[in-house]
C-alpha cells in the first residue's frame, strides 16, 4: 500500500457515502434501460431470430434424416453370396491322414471396404502365421542351408558355384513395384539374391492386379513394398528385405540408395529402375550415373503387345520407344548421353493399337488437370497395359542383372551391333544419292540427305521388319529409292552454302546390298518402273509397307 500524507486522506464515513451513491446511480440506470421501449424491441427481435434459426436447422436435420432413410431403403438387400458383399479366400488345410485323406478347403468371407479393398481378417490364418514365423527365423539364420541349396539347385548348376556364390551374396535395390518391378523382384528372389531393398510409395489397387506378380485381392489398399515382401517370404523365407514405402526424390538419394542396413558397408550391386514417371526416372538415372552406381532401367511396357520386340541395349541405341526417347532427351540435357542399359520395345504404335487414354472433356473444363495425379508431376491419364508385357520387361531386367552380377557371358547392350548396321546402311544411302546426283549432271560435293540413323532403324525394324522386300533375307540390308522421281534427281540449293537431297522416307525400301545394286542399274538409272521388273507380290508388298509407313509417321 502506497504512502499518502495525512491531509490527503478521506474520512471513512465520507468514503462509505460515496460508494452508496455510486451503487444507487448504477441501479437507477439499469432500471431505466430495462423499461426502455427500444431495448425491449431489440430483445424481442433477438429472441425471434434465435427461434427461427433453430426451427430452420431442425427442419433441415429432419429432412436429411428422412432422405438418408429413403436412400438406405432403396438399396436392395445383399445376401452372403453377393459378389459385392464379400471376397472369398480359399485356404488349403492339410490334416493328418488319420482324420482326412485329402486336403479340404476353408472359405473365409471378407467384406469389401468403401474403397474396394479387402478388409483385414479378424486374425491371421495359421498358414500366414506359420510363414511369418518361419521367415523371421530364416532371416536370423535359423534355416537349414541344405534346403536352400536344394531349392536353388537348378540355378546353381547353371551358373556354376563361383558365380552362384556371387549371386547369393549380392544386394539389389528395386525402385517401383508395379507390374515390371514386382515380376523382376520375384525373379531375383527366386534366383537366390539374398538382400533386396524395395522402394515404392504406392499401394496395390484393383486395376493393378492384371499385371502384378504376387498381389491378391486381400492386398488391395496395402503398400506394394510390404505386399511383395509378404508374398515372397512364403517362397524364399531366407531373403533379407528392406521396405521403404516412400517416393523417390533426388534429395533422398544418399539414404534410399545407401548401404545395406545403413552403415554395414554393403553397397548395392545394382539398382533397378521400374518407375513409370519420366521426371522421377530421369532423376534416378542421373543420380546413379553421377555417383557410379550400376543401374538398369525399364522403359515403357504400356501399349505394347509383341514380346519379340523387347531388347536390352544402351539408352543411346534405343529406338521407336516414346518413353525411352523422352528419357534419353532429358538425360542428354543433364549431361548423360550413354552408359545406361535399358530394356525397351521397338514396337511402333499404329492404327488399331492401344494408345494413352484421353481424359474426359469435362475434366479439362474444370481446370487444374494435374491435380488428378496421385502426386505432383505424376501422370493423370490412364495407360492401357496388356498384363503379359510388364512380366516380359520385368524378367528381361532380372535376367540382365543376374548375368551382370555373376559375370556370366552375355552380350550386354545388344543394340550396339544393330547400331553399327544402321550406320552402315545410312552411309550406303548417302553414297547412292551422291551417285544419282552425279549421273544427273550435278555436283554431289557437300550433299546432305534428310535421313538420320534413327530413321534408318525405324524403316528397317518397324516398316520392313528387318527383311528385304524382294527375297525376305535379313542379312546385308540396305535402303534404296523404290523408283526414280518424275522430275529427276535434283538437289535443293535454296539456302546459300547448303544443298541436300530431296529423298523422303516413304520413297525408301529395304533390300539386300546385292539386290539394291541391281535395283540401282535396272530401275533408278534406267528409269524403268518397278512394276516392269518385279513380280506382283513384291510390288503389292512394297505398297502395303509404304502405306503403313504413312500411318506410322503420325506417331513419331
């Protein structure tokens, strides 16, 4: 309490009087306000508003309840046999011979959730529990090596013991567990690789079951990495797994592609890229190339249908594969032009073949189409996939990795041989055009032709199926004009310092070198029409191939 001089203090009786007057004054003010007409009107309006709002919200709640009840009543009842009510899982239970001489089936009904996924069972089956327990023991070393050797005896016999030992001790990372990645992982684990790290952010969906290697209906809605691990543990319980349920990002590279068990000193022998997003794929390949990590990449299996056109080669040699072409271009911009093996298809899109499905027009009207993607920068449109092709790609990748790790003799990057052939054919075409221009009385010095090595590969592999149109032979191939142009062999010199041939791709046909030499003398230099020299079957075949080329050209 502060100090106050004696003459400034107020007697206590005066203070009491002042307090009484203040209280009386406040009471009088409140009394006047309560009997004020304006205050009464405001209070009445407030009470009325609250009452009306309550009635409105109450009515809406009643209407919603009635609507829900009507909707429920309109849904027909589903019995236990209705396919939308359950998913049947059939488990085989083997009982002692004294009780049952053969296996019996146990059918467990599992209701689907609102998202179409199988709801978890009340408890794991005895078989699942047994598999999980066996896997835990085997991964800790409590598993008979003789059983492992017996299960892998065919692989060991093929590779021989020294190579097989390399495979058994190897460490592989698989990024992407869709159709390609799941089949690849299954093949690697079954072949004997003992340390596998799985990386994928996605979950199993109903639409992915047409191409996934091991997923079942019960796995829908579960992370792919755990689905693959769980299913393969029943086959190869001794395999060690590291499951990372996350998306690949370059900033996570050191951790995601790091040592086994994060600090054991065991670096990956190979990384497998089975990602279907181009930007993530390019980031992964660039990171591996820059850090000296061996990597093999799977190109697009979507919209493909011919397993005979799947090849393994360096990314610089891959042709007529849209995903490979786009990936190659982006890697070149990042300073990586070659040195990455890829599995790709030379199959060309064409009329009547599957294509990337368009989004409905109303989705574009809504705007922000990219928001339909699972993650930013991931594709939102549907890519049709024939279920067999991802398996072909996956096993091709796994086969390449096994041979690379073990040092088994193989032609790594088989596309290199074809590459030299394309260069030779292009050089032959250049020489042909120079001879024809010279015969027409023009100077061929510095002549260029509007044909690239990729164009040669496209014509040889896609249009003419790697065979001569005359004899059907697949060796010593060449490209030549089908007929002499009406206006002669002219040189385009519209730009100073540049002259080039006017030859077009649809004018070229595939023959052997011997046939092309004869064709040059009898057709191109003499001016005879091909119909005079060749059989009707040959002429019709050339017409069909040229028509196909005009159709294919739209997809290049």
